[in-house]
C-alpha cells in the first residue's frame, strides 16, 4: 500500500513537471514568435502583479520594446511607460512619447494627459502647437486651451473662439465653458450685447452652449442680435453658427411661416457665401412644418441641393425633399424616383425614407408601385432597400394583389437574396423559392458586403494603416489579457483581418463562460456581429455561431423547457434585446437580458410567486422574460410574430393594428404575417420583428438546416 502511494506521488510529480515543461515551451514559442515585441506583454504581466519591485523590471522591458520593437508595439509600450513610475519618470516618458510619435494624435493625447495631470502647462503648449481646431480630438484641444488659460497666452481668446465656432459643440466644449472659461452672465438683463461689440465672441459662444443644452426659447430670443452681427460684417459667415441660428428658429418658436420667410430672405442676403445653404435648408424645413407651404418647401430644398458643398449636405437636403413630396406629391415622386435616386451620394442615408415610402404605398393600396420602384432604384439605393421593395412586390403578386407572372415573381425574390441585402429578406425569399439545403448554406452564410464595398467602407473608417495590428491583437489572446481586447479592438478594427476578428470573438466567448462580471459574451458578440456586417468571405459554421451565440444556455434551456417554448426563440430574443448583456438598461427603463420593464416584471413575478428579485440577475431575468413571452404566445394564438410585436409594443396595439390592416387591404381574412409586418405604423416594431425572425431562423438553421422551411413557416404563422 505504502509503495503504491509513493509510485502515485512520483507519477504526479512527473506529470506536473511535464505540464510545466509544456507550458514553458509554449511560452517560449510565443516569445520567439513575437521577438522583442513580446516585451510589451511581459511588461503588462509584471505590472499586473501590483508590486513596486516589478515596476522597474516592466520599465526596462517597455524601454527595450520602444527601442527595438516594431512601430505599433513600440508605440503601445511608450504610451504605457507614461503611466508608471515616479512623477518625474512619467513626465520624461510623456516628452519622449510626444517627440517619437509626434504624427500620432493618440500618443499626443496620452502625453498631454500626463502633462495636464501634473500641471505642466508649458509642455502642453510646446507639444500641441500644430493642432487642427476643427478636426482634432476635442479632449486634446480642451487640454491645450486649459494650459493657455493658465499661461495667459495671447492666442488664448482667439483659439477658444475658433474651437467654439468651427465645429459641433461637444461635452468637452460644455465642460470647458462651464468650468474654465471666464464669461459674462448673458441672462443678466444689464448685459446688452448690441451695444458692446467686445462681448460679441463670448456671446456667440454662450449662444452655442445654450443651444447645446436645448434652451431653445432663450436662443431664439438672441437670433436677431446674431443676424445683426452678420449683416454689419462684425461676424464672419460661420457655418456652425448659421446652422445653430437656424435650429433656434426651428425649435424655439411655433411661428413657422414667419421664421421660414426670414431664413429665405437671409439665404438671398448671403448668396454665394458658405452659410447660404443653411438658410435654404432650414427655410425648407420650416415651410414644411406649416403644413400648407409644400411648394415653397420643395423650392427651398432644391436650392439647398444646388448650394450644398458636401455629399452630406446634398443627401440631407435630398432626403427632406423626398420626404416632403411623400406627403403631397406622391404621384410625381413615384414617377421620378430614379431621377432622385441617381443623385444619392451615400445610399444608406435613404434607407429609412424607403421604409416610410413602403408603408405609405401599402396603406394607400398602391401595390403595383412596388414593381416600378424596385426596378427604378436598383443600382442607386442600398441592396437592403431594393430587397424590401422586390420582396414585397413578389408577395403582393403571390397574394393576387398586383399582377405578375411566375417568372417576374421569381426574379424579384432572387434580387432580394443578393449580397448586401437584409438577412430578413434573404431568409423569406429563400423560403418562398423553396431553396434546398445547399442553396441555403450558400445564401445564409454568404457575405453581407461585396469586397468593393467593404474596401471602400474600411478606407473611410481607417485612421492610419497599422500593418501589425493583427499581431498586436493576437498577442492579447496568447499572453492572456482578455480585459484589454475589446477597447483595443475598437481602435484597430478597420485594420484587422476577418480571421483575426473571429479569433478574438471566439476567445472572448470562451472567457465569458467564467466571467463573473458578465462582459465577455457581449464583447464577443459585438466583435463577431460587426465583422459579419463587413465580411466579404463566406462564413464557416463556427463563425456563424459566434454571430448567433448560445450564451447562458443552461438557464435559457431550463426555462424554455419549463414554459414550453423553443430555446432558439429565447436565444434570438435575448440577442435582439440586449446582445446578452445582463446589466444593460434602456433609455425607457427596460432592464437586463430580456429587457423587462419594471411594471411588467412585477406583474409576472406575482404570477410566479417571486417576491424578492433583481432584474440584472441572469436567471431571474430569463425566467420572467421567458414566461412573459410564452404567455404572449398563448394570447396571440401561437403566432410568433404577433407575440414578438406584442413584446415590443404591447398586445393591445397589435390587436388594433390587425383590425386596421384588414380595412386597409380590403380583406376579410388575416394578412400573411410578413405583409402585416410591413404595415405596422412604428418603424421600431417593424425592425424588431425582422430582427427576431432573422435571428430565430439562423439559430434553428445552424442546429438543424434541414428544418429551415418548417422553422420559417412556424415563425410566420
């Protein structure tokens, strides 16, 4: 017996030695792979030990990486070095960071934060002299201006005024104005701005801050003074100020006609200046708000399009022009839709307009228009908008509400499936076309975006090229820093390959299983979902399962079984409601994984005899949410879509919408659920239904692809 124990003990020692050796070998391989760049991660490990003796060792490694490492690792090491050591060491490191990476604004911001923390105003002044007050980071500019104020620099007032007039007001502007800038109290009636031009600059800044605070009544009362400054030439035409002046007229008074005419006159007074556009644009919005001057509104928007000097301004003016015609010139709009669609600069900007147009056509029984529009906008609007009109046309034709032969119907359904279109319309079109499993696999795992579109989108998002960004992010996984991944990923996403993104998502998903703070599941899904939206290659099943993950599976399956509802329905609901974040709270007060309102939860809790509970508790939230959905399903005659709509908007509203849809469509029997969805008056509820149908279908498809038709059929019953 004794000899057996000794042998077992020896075997354990040998086993532990082997594991340790394998671990050391693995670590050595990692260090070898990263070379001197590994010093960055090894320094982070040393700092994690929270031991003063390890700080010096970490500093040595960071300095070596700065000197010998690749640029992205050297930069990260230099930024980290600024945050450790004595005050003198941090300041010295910040100076070196600002010098070595002077072309990198994030490094400059890191250095400026150190200088600001230790009141080194002169250093801030020295290293931030070349800031672009119109485009650079607001926090960095705020730090610079705070330093200029302390130094009593001569350029202080002019730089502050430029910052406050050349860009949109941000929280940094507000904090600076509130806490640092010494300004008069313009609510004091003794301050008469018209008689004191020396107060003009602080007055303008105050006006913009008050508008930022949505103090529209006050800002409207100051409009005349600003107009006088502009007309007298005391104030140069400034786009941001002109925009705010117009917003004050739009939101600060109900005399829409008077203000529209005033802005129309200003547009003519300031012809061929940078601010002419804003007067035409807001005059159009004000004429539209009168409810009667639609022709004048259209004229103003057309002038705004002509005077717009950017794609964003043109698209914004065109959107409002189309929206105005939707209300009073629908025939003309439909007949000329291609003419306007050809002018789109960013087609995605118009998706909500086409959603509204679709609803208008359905509610006014103009069903034949869907065929005309989907063909006219194809190639100009987004694939998602084209898919919507193509699919609705096909379904209306199948229901004999408009004329089309089988070939035309199939062509429309096939168009709705093309890459880039909505997953919802892909799923429903594939269902109508009765696709087999192989065809479904190709369609449902296909990229959302073409390579050309992804390349263009990424180039728009990319701040600078980081060729080693993939290796940097891989290192956070290999060396075990899950807490750092999501924040760093947000910075480097446009530079990362799809493979790296899914690698990070998988790692965080696995970390989520033991994450007591419930962060990693949501972070994993955000990475996977965004990558999916920009993907160009067909996804593997494993990648699709990261986009549609089964988080909290034990709890969801437990209560799904108890309340007789499919677990995949609940996975879809939780994914759509909260992205698996149990701590999330919406603006209206919905809490947790299933986004329950307190009064709804209290009502269900009483039925379940739960007395003391927290909606941020995973199990409790899932129990109450699952029961509530199952109850709605029973009350909606087992119609999943009706239950989804009721979960989002309330069952009373849904029943009222069902009745009104019968009247609008002139039918005696219930509409097909996918057409009923398109008639709902709330865009939020329409999109909610699409998301849930898509997610529930994908969860089922990934588990049982052969049951696709039955799944979709059940969801649409």
